[in-house]
């Protein structure tokens, strides 16, 4: 497997199919089966739940109880809801009660590369400021946060300072981007993310290698912070 050849020991895996397919249950079943077949104990599936679809609570239950998933991945911009949606608050609460990690993809593609008639703007994370204090036990990862992680948009300072919110580095761009992200959040809440195969894996790897981090910080980004999210010391 290509990722293993690059030194990766475990990869948290989602399905691009989940963005546009309304049969979320089928997507999650296929994802779990593919991970078992092609990467048992290496590919860790993160199922999708769309709180705008009927019976989404059952999709969450299946992810946890049947597929034994460590967490779920949400795509609010592709599924047509904002983070102010009341159903999202219930979803986050139920996921926290199951001790599941919740990943929210704030973006999947740079808007500059999107077809003009099919634009999907990034998710505004601002409403999380009201939700997070109610969910102290929720484990949240903001994926592809990009400039949101350092932005001065309303609420971002509070989100960056929230101890149970983590940021991945896949879309954190620019010279010194990783250093700025760590300074704006915490060395203990930044996790390695590549957005592979949509992006080149080496892009994420070079972000870490060029940041000149201490050995301890490098290990935290590469592995330790993610292991702690999974409850593995």
C-alpha cells in the first residue's frame, strides 16, 4: 500500500462518495468493508452522518455499534446545512455520549479550483462558539480548516482556545503555516492530515519537515495527538 511505503502506520479514512450520495448507510457499509479487506488495523474508517436526512440517528448507531468506527466525518457545505442547524447540536451530543470523534470538513476543495457553476463555499465555523461550551466531552477535529485556523473571524479565537477542538494540517498553506497554526492553537491539538489522494501526500509531509519543530512537537503532530484522541496512550 502506498501510504505504508511512505512510513504511515495508520490512516483515518473517509469516503468521497459520501459527499454526493444520499444512501449514507450504504456508503458507510462499503467504507467499513473496504477498510477491513484492504487495510485491517491500518485503515481506520470514519463514517458519514447527514443530519438533514431521515433516520440519521440510525446511521450514527450503525457507525458505532455495527461498524465499530472510532468517529464520524461531517460535510455541512455539501449536505446543505450550517453549524447553526439544531439537528447538528443533537448529533454532536449523541456522538459525545458514544465517545466518538467528530470530524467536520470545513472545505474539500479550494474555491479557486471549482467550476464556476458548482461552487461549494467553505463552512463557517463561527456557530461552534455557542455549541462547544455545552459539549465539554466532545472530541472534535476541524479538517481542512486552512486560514480559518488563524483567521480573526468572529469566534475563531474562542474556538482555537477550546481544549477539545483539534486542527489538521492538510489545507494549512503558506511558508511557516504549521508554525503559525501551532502558535494559534496548541502543539497538543494539531494533527497530521494529508487529504490524500486528493492532495499529494508529500505536501503534508514537507509541511512538518520544513517547520523545524522539536522532536517532541513533531511526534505529537505525526502520531501522539491522534493516539490520544483514540484513547491510546
